[in-house]
C-alpha cells in the first residue's frame, strides 16, 4: 500500500511540474511580446524576426491530431515563406512526445540548452549584501536609456519603444548609471502572481562589482510591492556567472529546454 501511495504521489508531483512548466512558458511568451505567431494544430509558430529565437520558432505546446511528418513539413514550408530558419524548441511537455527523437532521426541537431529557474519573490527580494541602488524607470524610457548597453539602434530601437508603449501588462525597467552612462539594466514583466526577469545586463567594464545583483534586487523588490509571488527567468545552461547570480537569490531550476535546427539554419 505504501509503495502504491509513493508511486501515486510521484505521478502527481510530475504532473504538477508539467502543468507549472507549461504555464511559465505561456507567461514567458506573453512577457516577450510573442504577438506574431500562428497556431497550427496545437503548435505555436512564432515568426517575429530578430535575435530572440523563442519568438521565431515552433513551440509544440498542446495536443495534436495531424500526422507528425505532415506537421513538420508544414512548418518547413511556413518558415521558408517567412524567410526564417525552421527551428523547434523542445520542452518537457512537447506534443507529441516523440517529436524530439523524430527530428533527431531527420538530422536536426540539438543546441542551446536553457534552464528555466524559479524563486519565491519575497524571500529573494530580502537578500542582503547588495552594494548598489538601481533606478526604477518606465519601460519606454528604459528602452531608450538601455539601448547602448543592449546594442539597439535605428528601427530596432524604435520598434522596441513602440512595443513597450503598447504592452498590455505591467512591466518595470531598472538601470544603474555611472557618470551619466547606463552600465547595468534589467526588465521585469508581471502577470497575475508571476514576474519574469529579462535583459539583465552589465557593461563588460563594470562587471564583478555587484551591479547585476543590484538590478535583480531592485526588480524583485518592486515586483513584490506590486503583488508578485513567484519569479522566473531563462538562462543558458553554460552561463555560469548568471547561474551563480540567480542562485544567490534562491532561484532553482524547474525544467530545461533546447532547440533543434538544421545545419546553417539557426
């Protein structure tokens, strides 16, 4: 009887994690402004051009009904028509489950493993030893101020500012300045009890000074003030410096994902 209860509990826990992971994916896509997308038999086909791969790839989120080969072929033709590479983002709940193995057999290589981390906002916002205070600014202004640090200019900057002005959910920008120059920045997007952290960046000449910690602390403190309870973020698995920073705030991995793409098409 005890063994049976243990198995049942493990299944419940796994299902709970799967459901939370899928919800965090939805929140992250909302936060990233994934408004250019097409829904195809349970798959979300993002096609917003730019460096952010999760906004221009296939997210196989929900239950499907069409044959797998037909769906992959459709995606190939769709991305070709959009002049974008066909990339699949593989998640612990990708549907159908055999999608990853199917793409591997076709020669689609695996790359850029990424961890999704989660933390309690109130506990994280109380972390001590943060050496600097960051400024909280409205996001359209943040886009202009952080443009140099994030290497945005021209049309890309104008589009980012317009997206910030029309973004439908609460969001927060944070910066640190030195001699009038923005040397660290970060962005938070709020939805219900969750807050996602994005674009946390420090100028190379100002790293190892605790500025990233100050940005994260400021964003989490403001998010807590606005009612957020759970924080999440995404970081590549080989980014040791970022992982050490987020661990210090109590962030821990919930799940991971990776991409599948064909050679020279990423």
